[in-house]
């Protein structure tokens, strides 16, 4: 259980915005802002591996070995167990490093959200929590990321009937405020 409560909801309650720790969310899947190595890093990636335990890293190594020996490309997503987390699954996606993709950052960030939601549906979950992909060390401006993530999620949910909750988890209240000021949800 989590004591965080929704600051705001959108799309008839299918999208919730909260301030909290992604590793503590009582949802069926959480998304990890991974790096292409899939072997762990700092920020939210480190927090998820610390809280979830070694089973997640073990599966990531296997995914690297069997499917992505060169690393997971930016914008793509893969799924592992949730290990010791409450979540059953961790969906690992690699955000764009802002300024390093020749103007394709927005499309790549949208791909992160779209591909993660597609995997969540494939895994039959009804609830998924996202951190704010790429807005930490990858430097994506929070206002622009809010625009892209909200549009992509709304577009996905407009044709999906399975997902009951997409939870957007911000580590700090100020980050959630920037999201709320810049999101483009239609309601
Ligand atoms: P990236 O490399 O994709 O930028 P980071 O982990 O550096 O990933 O940051 C992504 C976002 O996750 C940032 O907005 C950061 O504030 C947030 N964050 C860091 N730790 C947590 C956590 N435990 N729960 C939720 N969000 C977190």
C-alpha cells in the first residue's frame, strides 16, 4: 500500500498524478527509466533495482544476452519480473538524452510511453505507474516532457479498454506542479 493520494485525475480517473516513490506503488506494473545497458544506473533505475532485488537484474542480463546484445535502443521497452516489489512487472524503457538525438527527442520520448503501455497491455495488467522518463540525468525539460507524455498516454488510452489506471509518479511536488501546468489531457 502507499499513503500517497492523487493530486489530480484525468480521463475519467484513468490517469492519476501523484507525488511519491515509484518503488512503493501498489500497481501491477511499474516503468523504469533505464539506460540502454539494462544493467542498472542511478536515479529511479538504481532505486528500482535496490528495492526489487537481484531477480530483476538477472532477467535484464538475460534479455541483453538473448535479445539486445548491443543494448536496448532508445524508445524501446522490455519487461521483467517485479522481484521483491509489490508490482508484478517492471517495464524498462530507455529515454532520450536531451540534445543527443538530432531533433528526434520528442518522438523517442513518445515511443517510451507508447511501447511501455503496449507491453503493459500484453502482460494483461490493468494498472501501471510511470516515473517522469528522461527528466532526470537525461535532461529532458519537464514542461516539454509533460506535453509529450500526456498526449501519448491519452492517444493510447483512446483505443485501449484494458488499462484502468495509468499513474504518473513525481518524486517532488514541484515536478508534479510543472507537469500539471504543462500537460495536454483533454479533461
Ligand atoms: P533519466 O535518466 O531517464 O533522466 P532519472 O532516474 O535520472 O532518469 O530521472 C527520471 C525521473 O525520475 C526524474 O524526474 C527523477 O526526479 C525521478 N525519480 C528519481 N527517483 C525516483 C523514485 N524513487 N520515484 C519516482 N521518481 C523518481
